[in-house]
C-alpha cells in the first residue's frame, strides 16, 4: 500500500442516537419562539419592586417576548381602582420606548405590551 493515499474511514455509530441528535439540532432553532410573560402587581407596590419588574419586562421585550401586566386588587383595594388604573397608564408609559401596547383593559386591570 502506498503512503500517498488515505484509506477510507468507516465510523460505527448508533443510528438511533444519530437520528435523535439530528432531530434535537433541528428543533433547537424552533424552540426560541416568542412567549407571553406575566407580571402580577398590587396597586401599592414599592418603588424598588416596580422598577425591578419594569427592567425585567424591558429585558423580555428585547428578546422578543410579549409581557402581560396584571394588577390584582384585594379587599379594600377595590375602593381605589383609580390608583390601579393610574399604575396601568404608568406601566404603558414606561414601556413605550421598547414596546407598544397591544391591549389596555381598565376593567380587568390588564395591559399587554408587545415588542416594537
């Protein structure tokens, strides 16, 4: 046998494992589809918590996910629905730079923001 020519190389492998890895690689690109992230707040949430939620929402919107903010009222908080509605407006205003409001429901106290 001459030194200049390379002998063909045969590789023995598990066909089931090969198919599984190919399928996994193929599905990897599809798994990154946008989803809806939910954030639940109370009307008298602290400023630090509010800014943390907004920052996280900005991050999600940057990745292409949509964000749904829901303000939950309990007990006597129902008497101050106007504060909750003001908070919804504030959320929409704060996220207007990175996303656009898809729906704003003052009755259900929900605002949904999609990436711009």
